[in-house]
C-alpha cells in the first residue's frame, strides 16, 4: 500500500511540474512586451529598462523559468501587474468563495440527483421515470451559464424570490449553486437509476424481499448503496469541471471567486495572475484525483495490486 | 454473415482482398441496420443533417443579414417580422442563430478532426511501440486528462488572441487525450492478434501494419469518440465565446449571443433563451447519435 501511495504521489508531482512547464511555455512566448503593458506607451527608455531588470524580463527564458519554479516552491506565484498584490494570496482569497460555491453545487447535485434517481428507478417505465430521464438528458446538454441566466429570469425577475447577483448571503448563493449543479444533478440521477436497476434483479435483493423486508428498506439499504461508489467516482472526477464551470457562473452572478479573477486577468492581460490561476486550479484538481485514487486503493485492493503487476 | 453478403463473396472467391473488404462491408452494414432501428438516434441524426444544411446554406435560409443593424427595431420580442425577435442593435436573432450554427458546427467538427489525428497518432505510437515511447505518451495523456483542458485553451487563446481559427487550434490541440487513451488500449490488444504478428514476422513495416491493419480496426472507435467529442467541443466553444475569448464581433456565436443578452434579460428574455436552446438541441443530438453509434458499432465500448 505504501509503495502504491508513494508511486501515485510522485506521479502527481510530475504532472503538476509538467503543467507548470506547459503553462509557462504557452504564456511566455507571448508576443508584445509585458513591461510596456505595465507602464503604458509613454514611459521613457530608462524606466522601461529599470522595470525590465527589476522584474527579471532581461534574463533568458530558462533562467526566468527556474526563478519562477523556485518561488513556486515557496507558494510565491509572483505579483499582479496592476494591483501589485501577491497572486497566491489573492487566488487563495478568491478560492474560498469558489469552493463554497462548488460545495453547495455538489450538495444540490447529491440531494436532487439521488432523489430523482431513486424515484425514477422505483417508478421504472412509468411516466415520472420517462419525464425525469428525458429532463436529465437536457440537463446534461445545457451549458451551465445559460441555465444560470434562465434561473435569474425565472426566480429573480418573474417570481422575485431570490437575488440575481452579488452578495455573500446564503440566499445569493442558491441560484449560482443550483446552476452550477444542474449538470451533476442530471448525471447523478442517471447513474443512481442505472446502478439501482442493476441490483434490483439480483438474488440477494430477491431474498431480502422474500424474507419480508420492506420495499423501502430494500431500496435504500441494498439498491441505493450499490449506487454510492459510482456517485463518489463521479464527484471526484468532475471536480475540475465544477471549478472551471464556476468561472462562467461567477461571471453571470458577479461573484468574485477564482473564476472571475481568472477571466478578469485575461481581459486586463495580467499574465502573472492568469499563470498562477491555471497552475493553482490544475494543482487542486491533481490533488483531488490523487486522494480519490488512494481512497479507491483502500476500498478495492485489486486496484493497487493490478498496478504493481 | 447474412445470405446477401455470402452471395457477393462467391463472386470474388479467388481474391482474398475482395473477400476481406466484403467482411468490412458486412460489419458496417450490420451496424447500420442496428443503428437504423434506434429511432431516437435516427431522429437526432436527421436534426444534425438538417441543421448542417441550414448552416452551410445560411445566406439562403437566413431571412435577414445577420449583421444588419436597425436601431428602429431594437430588442423586439418575437413577432411575425422577426421570428425570434431582435437584439440590442436591431439585428435579427433568427439570422444570427443560423449563422451561429456555422461557428458551432465547424468548431465541433474541425477541432475534433484535429484531435482525432493527434489522438490516433499518439495512441498508436504508445500502443504499438510500447517501452519508453509508451511511457512518455501515457504521461502526457495523464497530464492532459488530470485537469480540465479548457484552462490550457484559455492560456493559448490569451496568447494567440481570440478568433475562430484559434478556437479550432486550441480545442483541437488539447482534446486528444481521451482518443489517444482508447486507441492505445485497442492497439495493445490488437498487437497480440495472430494476423498482426504474422504481418510483422513476414517483414511488414511498422507503417504498413499501422495503416493496413490497425487503422481499419480503430475506425469504429474513432467514429464514436469523434461524435461524442463534438458536443463537448461545442459546449467549450460556447463557454469561451461567453467569456469573450471566442469569435469576435460582429460575427455571431451562440455563446457570445448569450453573453451579449445578459443586460437585457428583463426587457427581452427570449434573446437569452433562444441561443441556449439551439446549443441544447445540437449537443443533445450529437450525444444521442454518439451513444447510438457506440451501441451499433461496438457494444463492448459501453463501459
């Protein structure tokens, strides 16, 4: 087990390193002079030279890369061109908001997704099953930012129930979290239904039914339990999607999370913030996948054994 | 093999190649018959074909010039004159949706075309040569699938600048990992087959094995992966355009229309709703056709 964990951790570190290299290469072959971008066109030659030297742009690219990497090890992602704030700090501050949004989206997805999935599987073939399953296909296909706007129109403007933007109150989080979660409500509902139906015909479930265990207990105790592992897999695998989806949702609801910070950095061409944001988000994804992988190996020994062979 | 193809193969009994071709035909015609029975998938295929025709002949179908501004007709609700209403410059939304279909479909198809070439090449190299080639490519696959590739797409577009050509490149260059992983697995299995071994032992070059034996065997997998990759490319295009990183004004993309419509959700909600429905219809159709193709071509892929 320890060997497996060490192997996965080393792999994860290599992946993060590769992501850093690729991001750095993509963003630093950028045409145009970053110093001119910071100072504006009217700066005189001496100032430009000085700032260029200060920021290390006069050094060759590979030296710049190793400098960046060295600072990265100390969680220093540089400073923003414009606000002069340390990138890591502003990213971490924004991330607390984003992770709140992501977790609320997951909470919605779990509650509604499992409920809909259970209803659909119990009422298999009935109208409600068909209705839920066809709605869920639409839910999977709809872009989250569009769902967000539709929710704004329905709940914010027509019904006037919830605020449509800004604010950090709980009610201001409901629509964004629901919009971000829609896709996962739909896919969790489908997975729940499929894995429950798989188990309902099994011998041990029939035995339980024959013994007179109530239908409710069979559904929850046996069938739903079987659906949990695929649901957990989905949640782990989709975290990256939720974090990038959050970019779009934050834009719709003007929430100043990590997504909005990233998007703003693109529009203002604030390279250190964008570079930092990509590495930050990607690293979080890699860590989550690593944790999911390791927890699997705990649950299912076949995974780590298969890997060692 | 059914009676019909048996009759045909008799005709070419002495030429091995012809018989083999005939076998492929049998496989694909069988698959097509399975697919044709799938009513939902056929309906969705029809929708895709219809939308493609409308997109290709956009000038013929669009009632107005998509970029013609008319300040007198600003932000109108749907009416007989403007079926889907007008936007903040008085441009006809239906016409912009029709022209937007060109963007969505071309981004979907071209980026997946690029991705499938890269993915096939990488997958075959890894699966066929094994060893350190496999290690490097597998590592790259791991890197590209361990976080959402749209992040790299954003970085690429930040550098290259927005625009449709750069969307093709960014989405195409970055979405190959999934295809490569599937092809790699398939090639590793195929490599153990006797006829491939026989070809190698008889001195068949690597290129010959790849083009003559591996490619035809991978085509059905590729068709399914490309069909299922198109909708996610379309969603990503819409997302990038929504963020202002896609096609640039005055060209219309469904994602950028949704973005532009945001200030007007109070006065003209249909402006926001319609482009989203267009996205859903296309994405849904490709997903269902892709699933149908998978069931028809390769039931084993259904994992």
